[in-house]
């Protein structure tokens, strides 16, 4: 085991596992950030969206544990640990591929799902304080108004021609939104395209990062198999 080539593979595998552990921490962080980012809009989102962020958290923790296992295998030069590590990497890769394909196939349903949930939530915002707070937070954070347009508020039951103050963020305190000259200060952008654009942008970033992690995993499997093969040859000598 004193060959230069074997030592290079050993330290490259160790370096790989360091990068892999960092990627696990990043995935864990992304899951937590998604949970926090959209927690104020929980009434507008399907439970599956929050389940997805929870899956990211679990995968991030799992990747970190697997990376630690790989480091131990490389340091101890254990054939069993290295082959187990390679198998776990392949399992993670398959899980990520299945999740990525499923997410890509469902992406066209995103706008339809959001619009249905947002219209339902908007209809309840007059009588339900939680839905009202959700819409105030959404319209303030994204500088938007209504689902597709501020006119969505006028379609609601008991609409009196006014809009929530968060639809007019530039309006001085005390003035009624959408009355008289204040109509020009109403946010014209609907919250559906604003929220959908943010979600799609995040999904694109996740896909790029997933491809990078997949490439790192592929390299890791190669290193682990090479080192395991060298160990078996040494043990048979």
C-alpha cells in the first residue's frame, strides 16, 4: 500500500468526501431556507412543496453521514467500507435522478396548482385572519396585488371597491388604496406570476446544483472502486 498511485487515490478520495460533505451541508441549508422562505405563505402552497424541502433536509443529513463513512473507509483502507460507500453513492444518485425527473414532469402543474390555492385563499381572506395575514405578507414581500391582477379583489364577496393597504406600498399612511388618485399607486403585478417566477428560479438553481452533485458522486464512485480494487490486489499478494 506504499505505492504513489495508491496514496494519490486515497487522498483524492478523502478530498472528494470533503467536497461531498460540503454539498450535503449546502443541500441541508437549501431545505431549511425553502422552509423559512415560504412559511409565511403556507396557505397558498401544497403540502407537497413543504414535503420537498423536508426531503432536501433529510438527503443533506444522509449525504453528510455517507461522506463521513467514506472518509473512514479511505483512512482505514477498508475494502468493505469502500464498497458500501460506493453502493450508498449509487443509491443517492438514483434517488436524486428519480426526484429530479418527477419534479421536471410536475413543473407544468405548478402555475395551475398555485392559482387554484391562491384563488381559494383570497376568497377566505375577508373572514379568516390567517389567510389575511398570508396575503398581506405576500403582497408586501413581492410588491404585487391579487392573484393575476389587483382586480381580483373586486371579484370577492362584499367587495367595497377598496384594496388592502399592502397593494399600495407607496401610499401615505391613512389613505385608502384604490380610491381616487391613489389608484395609480396600486401594484399592477399579480402575485401568481411573482411567486411562480421565484419558485421556477429556485428550481432552476437546484437543478444546476443537482447536476454538479451528481458529477461529484460519479467521480467518488470511480475513486472508491479503484481504491477497493487496489486493496483486494494487495490482500491477495
